[in-house]
C-alpha cells in the first residue's frame, strides 16, 4: 500500500488505497477524521471520525465531505491539505 502525505496548517493528510477503499485520513490537534470511497471511485464519500469508525454521513461531493471532516477537526476546510492523489475523490 503506497501512501501520499500532505502537511499544512498543523494538519497532516494521508491518502492511501486498501483492498476495498480509497482513504483520505486527517489528523490535527489530536483529532482525526477520514473520508473514504469505494475502490472503483464511483460511490458516495463516507465521512468517519476515524478510519475504522462508524460512518457519520455520505456525500456526493468532495467539498461537502471535506467540510464535514474539517468540522470534526475543528479547522477551516480551506486549511485542509489534500495530497495530489486524492484530488479526484467524489463524483
């Protein structure tokens, strides 16, 4: 499993692909949030408090999922770093 990492504004973003999902995981100030999409990339994005946590909500758009992830972290969505490999998540 290869991983892409981006860091900015004291936030770390990790993007990787598992056997089932594309995952974008954020960490900031001891809090985490994850955005996941099925491996084929044609499904709604799932937002979770952690990678293995229960799904909180589903979104069609990447921006909406990022808004929710930022809310979980207590940061502005504009502060979230996005690794290049994750730029095409969402429908």
